[in-house]
């Protein structure tokens, strides 16, 4: 790999989705790697019940993974769209609490080391993908399963929905050459042949969620109905935060394929 940099426009896109350069003069953050230690994830979540609007660990844990999923989404975006490697290892990430004007807990994900590298081969990209999922996201899923008793089916779907959004959103990137790369990388990301990228899985843990989009009564656009519920409806004033693809509501409405 070669040393590289991101343009102001590229940083602006990352900032839009809560990736920030770490400023030591700002408020203290929580190191992501700390949350992999015994007991730390539970303490972290319980300390943020009021910020999240949650009153139980499963709801808080699922919300955490929905927010943390942007580590995977933006890491893959930079790789596929810009051919750039961000340092998204747990040791390099700090989480800084932030609540928006709608009352949603949306922590900023701050990078201590903002250096960037340019990929020079597919093998380098493959190693990045493996380290991102198998050595980073999968251990977080393991912590959630052990300490919060959340199903890995919910946790992987929380990650999958944002990865699908990155690769299916044609408004993010319009360059034809990049669109071809996007389709190629997305297919590889869903292939069972690459299940080893994600951890000790016989089947790709993302592929099961890549279902056909359908029309649901009351919605203008087709949506991909979730297989699992992420518990957002359990948050304080949770109905306003319920996903439009929530299986609880979509299954009682008329779905037209």
C-alpha cells in the first residue's frame, strides 16, 4: 500500500455520517477497544440508558450496534469508492456521545490516527475486509452475545442494513467506473465463498438478509423488510424511531411483491 490522503469533499462525506478527526481538546471519548474487555460493554450501555432512551440492555445493545455499524459501512465505502484504507481498528476509534435535536443518540466515531493508505492490489483489500469483520466486528458481536444476550442474527442484520445501503445507494457515487467496482465488491461481500472473511462461519452472515424488496402498504418505495426486530420501538417515544422496514409492522400490512 502507498501513503495517501482524503480530499476535503471525502472528509465531508465521512463527517456527514459521524466519522470525525479526533481533536484532543474536545470532550473525552470512550476507546472502542475498551468495550471488548470483560464487563466494560455492560457498564458502557448502562451508563447511557438515559441518553439512548433505553431501559434494558438488549435495546441498548442493539442500538449500539446500529450506530457502530457505520465503522463497517464507511470503511467499505472508502475502500470501494476511493480505493483508500482508513485505520478503523478498535484501538484507533473513540466514541463521543452526542444526541441530536430529535433525541436520538448518535455518537461521533473519532479517528485518532487519520492517516490513509491507497490499496495497490486485491489481496490488500481482501486482508482489510477480513480484519474489519473477522477481527473487529465479529468480536463485538461476541461480546454482545455473551454479556447482553443478544442474538447474533439481530446484530449481523444491524450491520447488514447499512452495508446494503452503501452499495445500493446510487446517489453517493455517480462515476460509471466506480459503479462497476461497487457491484463487483458487493457481490463478493455477499458470497458464501467468502464466509471466512467474517469469522468462524460456514455461511456468509450477511447474505441471509439480502432479500427481494417489496411494496408495503403506506410506503411509496419498495423496501427490504427486516428478518429480525432491532428493538428501536422500545426506546422512549420509540414509535417515532421504529424502522420503516420493521418486521412487526410490515407483516401486518399488505405486502405486494
